[in-house]
């Protein structure tokens, strides 16, 4: 197995997401790989940005919800010691944006959390499942425990 050069963590800021991210960080340290962080905004109205769906992390906006999301990303990244230059906040559908960013940034491993759903929930799909089937790089789905 060749070593990974660039690992992307797709996060949602949950406690479980932090556990996934810590596993990815350990792997990145072992592989001496670049570690990046992505959060996809799908829970607030699309912010008005001059550059499309990628949100600038170094400019302040008038949108309170957007600023809250940027602060969450900064705190999450700080816990993992990931520099701001390796962090992305993008508005859109997670399953599409994760795959697209991975291609644009030459990521060779995407790390996501997965609930391992069964039955109808599996048929309806999940973000992890969609990323697994559409990514052109390796995907590590870390099993999350349902509460």
C-alpha cells in the first residue's frame, strides 16, 4: 500500500465527528500526510457570496448564521491543529461537495463517519454511501455508534 499524501475529513461538528477526525489525524501523522477539513453547509439558506458556494474564511459577512458556522469550523480545526488554509466551508449537498473538493484538491483519502444503516435507511442512501460510490480516491468510512 502506498502512503497517503492528502487526507480530507468531512465533518459535521458532532461529538462523533470529532472521534472520526481524531482517527484521521492519527492516520495523517502516521502517513506524514497533509490533513484538510471540510464542512458543507446544508442547513442554512445559501449565503450571498461573490465567489459562488465556497465561503471565504478570512472575510466577515453580515450573515449571523454563516459567521456561527465559520466559528465552529475554526474551533474544530483548532482542536485538530489544522491550519485555516487547509479548511473549507462550502454551501451545497454534502455528497456532491465532498467528492468535488477532493478532486480539486488532489485528495487521496476522504474520511467520513457512517452510521452503517440497514434496510430502508440504506436504500435511501447516506452521505458516506454516496461519497464511497462517487469518489475517485479511497474513502474511509468510520462506523459511528447510534445513540
